[in-house]
C-alpha cells in the first residue's frame, strides 16, 4: 500500500505549490556590500501611505534610526511615515545582548522586521532595506511607482570591524559640507571609519588654539596655490557628530615628522637646524637682521604648493617640537570620541633613521597619554610599537611583517588595490599612477588575507581606501575617482571572500550605478560594467 500514499503526498504538495506565489527576487537583489545570507521568500511587501515605523527596545538612538529610514523613503514616495513605539508594519527591534554590527532583515507580505543587538546593526539593516526598494526610491521628488520589497530573509554581519576610507583634505581643502556628503555615501556602503588626513606639506586644516599660526599661515594655501581653508574646532566637532549619527568613527591624522611643511611654514622654531645667514652681522642695518635667527631659531619654511613628497621634517631633537606635538594631540584628542589617533609617519625621507625611531616611539606615548591608540603608515613598524597600535599597510609588506612580528595588527590599504587616487587607466582625466592603474575589476578582485603570504586573517585590523587629493580639487573630481571603486573596497571589507564573485558584482554595481546617477553623482562609468 506504499504507492498510493506517496502519490497522495505528491498530489497534495503539487496543489499546495500551485497556490503559492513564486519565489521572490530577493536573491538577485542588488545589495552592496553583499550580505552573508539571503533566502528568498514568496511574494512581496508593499509600502503605502498608511505604513508606519515601529521602534522596539530601549535606547536613545532608536527614534533617530526610525527617522533615518523615514527620511530615506519620503522624497520619492511622498509618504510621511510616522515613527513610534505603538505599532507599524516596518519594525526596528533592538535586542541588546552581545555588541555586534550584525542584523537580520525579514520581509513578509505585511511586515518588515529588522532586528539587531546594536544601533549600528539596525542602521546597516536600514541601508540594506533601502537597496531592496526599486531604484526610483532615490528620486528627490514624488514618483509614481509600486514600492515593493521582495520577501525573504537576510542574515548579515561584517567580515572586518574596521571598514574605512581616508579623505586627504590637506592637498586640496574640502568643506564641512563635502565631508558630510562623503559620510552619507560611506554610510550607505556600511563603512564605519572616516580617516581625515588633516595635515601635510601643502596645508594644515585643523584649528589648534595653542598654535594659531598653523591655520592662519599653514591653512591658507593648497596644491596649485588656491586659497586652502581649515576647520575650526567647532567645524571639526560638527563633522564628528554628523559621522556619529551615521555610525562612523572619525580618525584624525596629523602626519609627522615628515609631510609637515605647512607647520614648518607657520613656526620657524619647529624647523631643524639653525640657518645662520652668511655675512657679517656688524655691517647689517637694523631691519636686515632676522631676530628669530639670532635667537637660535631657524627661519620658517616657505609655503609649498607642489606635489613632491619626502622633503620636510620636524626638528626631532628639540623639546619645543614635543611640546607642539603634545599640544596638537591633546587639543584634537579632547574633541575626538573615537579611540584612534593617526600619527602619519610616512615618507620621512629627510629625518635621520635614529631620529625617526625616537620620534615615533615618543609620539606613540603621547597619544597613549591622551587615551588614544596610535595608527600610523607602515613605516612606523620599523620602531617599537606600543601594544594595540596599528600599522597601515600601503607600500611595504616587510613593514607590515615587522608589525606582525611585534604582535600588532595591520590596516590593509595596499596602494596597488585600495588607493582611490590611482588612475583607472592611462586615459583617466584625474589621478596618479605611481602604484598602478586600478580598474574596477582590479579594485574588486583581491583578498586581504591572501594579499601577502606574511599577512594572515588574524593579523588584519581592517580595510581602508584612501583618497589622496593632489589632483582632486572639487566634489565632482572626488565623485569620479571614488565611485564606483569605493563600493568594491566596501564589499571586500564587509563580505566574506568565499561569497565575493566579480561576475555577480558586475550586475549589482550596474544597479548601484543607477542609484548614483539619480543622486547626481558623476561616477566613472567603467567599461567593465554594462551600466
Ligand atoms: C604616497 S601613501 C603618500 C601620499 C601621497 C600618495 C599619492 C602615503 C602614506 N604617502 O603622501 O599623497 O602617495 O598617491
């Protein structure tokens, strides 16, 4: 009697199946970075003017998170979605428990639910949810569309805890609004760390109250001789607060002892050496004598507007230099809630090796005194690193290995892959190419844990894509260099390597390109993608 039973089961399931809607399109949705797990369900959720966002759980930021979602959905739909604790068909639930950036997103026909242990997790769930709506959701004015989200379940969490981008505001200055714009775009890609390269030879961009010339002199120029600019301490705090609302930590960088010409132009006493002028003082008239020089201080350097590197150094053997460094680190640390302070340390070609080591070791102690963990470019690994400090790998794997041998971790920014200022190819209208030409596929197809045999998964602190701005002057320039490559780096930082596939990314980035287009972002339309 087995056969008829089996037949009946088959019949019943066939009937059941034919009643069910087909599997939704969730699995082919263009989410970037790609989540760890996506399982399609049946049917879809449709947002309507009666929809509401319900926040569940106990935390100060929940209301704000609900509003983030409401404000992302409002312009195109025109729906004023209320955010409240009483009820709603889109639920954001904070579970509490172990701190993590993970989230779960469940879409059913009449309910969307995002759950997470932390506010950041909910924030990332929201970013994913927005990407599940039709691309027209990006429109800035009310659009007729059916605002459906494919049903299913996404369980997601990042591969690396530090997922960053660096903005060089020293070579060319970028305004507070530009930085906020950059933060918005980073957040959509679930990046959580903004490294601000605040000082370099061509400009000092952060107000230091105890050393005012840094900005009144050192902040007034930039590459090419433009006006430059700087952030007041209020501006800087505004950036930090804006970043925090986007679950982004700001890492301030003061590059030293090299890359310091702007500081050296602001204060003669920070320059090495005493440049006594030639000639006989007794024959000089008053006014011809530079009293700074007679006091033993060398002259301030000239303002520099070119793009050479490696020619400047602080006087590493003078106490005044350490007073300066400490004042700068103290003032900035007091305004910076994040745990990191980037001390630069790259390309100090005119600092004696021993002096460099002494300097970097001493500066690490100063950042520690103000409660910060130091990050520095990979050269700092040639010195003794304090426990927990991080070397940012950009050029030399030997340096990365020196850090690892000391028990320290490495932040991965290999210039050949992760540098957003490298040209795409020899015809790119902007950018440099000293490290490589980096097309979109090249930026995508690499794996931090296999990049160099000496650097293993457990040695990696995180991933960061730096944008140096020698050739980047405007937001338009920035857009062209950053998009689409930043999405490739964001996916490398978020998605486990076994899930990443170029052919799949090609399809998803084409959809993402439509979103950027609608937002007016003039991205580089790589020939590697059918946009
Ligand atoms: C090298 S990367 C530098 C920067 C330049 C960049 C240009 C690094 C740590 N130093 O000073 O802006 O190349 O690509």
